[in-house]
C-alpha cells in the first residue's frame, strides 16, 4: 500500500509521576526533514526519540512535539515563613538599636532572598521516562500512519487512472505511427514526381529516400521503452511502500521518451497524442509528489 506524506497523530501516556503527550504532523517534502521538540528535562533521551521517529517515516516534513506534565507538586512556588520571620525580627532589632523607626511590609519581606523559593523537581531518570515517551510516540505515529495510508488509497486510485489513460495514449501513438509513415512516404513520392516532371522516376532511389525517412521517423524503440516504464510504474503502485521517489524517476523517464516521440512526429494526430501524453505525465508528477 502506498502512503501519502500528509497526516497527523496524537497520543497520551500516563505513568506514576508524569503524563507524556506526543504529537506528529507530516507534510510533503522531497526527503525526510525532521523537527523534534522535547522539554529541556528530556534532552537526555533526544537521540533515542529521534531514532524511533526516523524508523517510522522515510519521506516528508515531520514536526514532532513531546510535552511532559508532572503529576506531583514538585516544581511549585513556596514561601518559607521561618526565613521571613527571621528577616522581620532582625529588621525590628536593627531599627530599635540605631533609633530608626520603620514599618515592615509584606512586599519587602517577599523580596528578601530565600523567602520565596521554587521547589526543584526530582531529576528524571532516562530509564524511567523513556518507556512513557516511546509508547506515546509509537501510538502517535500509528495514528499518523493510518491516516497516511487512507489518503494513500485515494492517491493510488488517482495515479492508476492516469496510468491507464497514458497507456491508451501510447497505444494510439503505436497505431498511428505506421499510418503516419505511409502518409509521409506518399507525400514524398508526390513531391518528387512534381519536381521531376516528365523525367522517369527512379524507384530504387525513391525506396532509399523512403527508408531514410522511415529511419528518422521511427519511434519503435521509444514506444517499447514507454511500455516498459508504464509496466514498472504499475508494479510500483501495486507493491506499495515508500515508492514516491522511484515513481518520480519513472515519470521523468516517461516524459523523456514522449519528448523524443514529439521531436520525431511529422504528423498532426501523432503530435496531438504527444501533447495529451505530456499533460497526463504532468498530472502524474503532481500526484507522485504527495506519495512517500
């Protein structure tokens, strides 16, 4: 099954001390472009997280965010009343000793060092938090992959329809090629007759000119390669997986062969077929750019 490069997944995992939330968004990109955002407290497991994510997707722009929420009160702001009382007593004693009256305020006390403190959370051990992060990431990417596969089904249908239309156009070229050659040979014969007038026509020389014309206009090899590329394209779509880059390469080769046919085509119907084929190839290219 082929997959689209666009999708979204989110998952949340809760342990004894923490809840981990993972979100993954993916968009089209020629290569794998990963942006991973982790809290500072999880920097020790960034390498493991990056490896896990890179194993899930092979192509696309990935924005992955991991959030950590503590289930304890650690890290909250607290007030030390003992320290505040010490400051107040010292200030009153100093004022009485030097004879300077004054009034203590709550704002002044709160500004004293050590009165307002922030409880430092306990260090997070990598072996304790990593299982939660790994589970959240895995579940988020399971959802993202499912959505990419759903969209991939629609893409497979679209490119298969375009493939069939392009195959029909190639067969029209194959059917028209000998007719075009016969018409060109007949036109060559008439031109030579008009030029020679009453002079006898050298059938041997005419046959040679027709042979040269046939060689210059022959598209047999191009048609054979077009059919081979179309078969390869269909096989890749059936095979599925991360085939987007290969599909784009095959489309490039299809375009190359059609351009060669167009350069050889001295026939209106054949030229019209090449124009139609180029339009279909461009549509295939646009669709393939969405495939992983």
